[in-house]
C-alpha cells in the first residue's frame, strides 16, 4: 500500500521539526485503504477531535488498523483480528464474563470513538485498553489455541478470515512493539468503523462534515455504510 496519503499532520512544511521515521507498512501487498478511513483521518486532524493525542482508525470490514501520532502523521498500518461476531453492540455485563462464557453472538468489536490507554487487567497483565468498561483491548496475537490459527489468519492476504476473537483486537507482536506500545504510551483515541450501523450514528460530526464537503463540491451525498 502507498502510505503517502497519511501525512495529514498539522506540522507545516517550513517548520523546523525532526521528520519521523518511515511508517511501518504491514498491510498485504496490493491491499487498499478505504476512502472513508482516509477521510476520517484527515477530519480527526483538521477538527482537532483527538485533541493532539495519537489515534488509531480500525476498519473491521477490511481487517485493518492505521496508527497516527499526535501530529497526525502515519506511524503504521497493519492487518488486525477482530470479534468473530458481526455487529457493533456491547452486550450488557460482558466485561464481567470469562472469555468462554461470552455467547457467540456477543463476540463483537464495538464501533465508535473511544479514549483509552495502557492499564492493568485481571488476567493478562498490562494491556492497551480501547474501552475498559466493555473490556476491549488491543494486544499481540497469541498462539495459545493452535486450532484458531490466529497468526496465519493475520498473515493471510484476505480479510475474510480475520474475525476470530472474543471482541478484542489482535495485531502482530512486532507491530505491537514497534508501533502500538510507543505511540500510545500516554494514551490516545481509537476510532472503530461500524459493521452495521451508519457513519452518521457512529461518528455524527464526521459524517456531517463529509456531507457538507460533498455538497460544496456539487456531488451526490456519500453512502453512510
């Protein structure tokens, strides 16, 4: 994937600042990033929605995660694993259940905007919480259940086999160490695109901004997924 689009940072060309290292690109060869993700990243920076904190955008349908620094510059892009159930809801009381107790229909990765960061967990040590209340975190792919073939699913070129988790997001261990850990050491904002809900329901301010831009261009309003 060409990562040039993601220099949506607020730093001006003439600013005397050190240029960041090249972004880590772990997306399968030839796999594209959707216009929605690109537009959302630009809107986050332009609107200041992340308040200067680093942020990540996750596209469940494409099984992708894109990570940006507080300056809006892309730090990395990679494949990710998401909840096995299609849906955007969080079942009541799910945070109090053991993994084996979560019904299949509720093994969803919720959609929306979340403010998170590193913190303790009851059974996995220090984790990167996306949303503590719904027990959704990002962590390296584990190999504890070989039959699930999580590393192989993560490495496959198609997103069709990337729905396997109980709701958390998995990334490759090296991507976690090189990109996730240093970027979100002091917390950040996480945007997860919906499976079934509309963009207007999930990110109303972004959807309205995009509709306004389309209207100003004289083109038809965009689909709301």
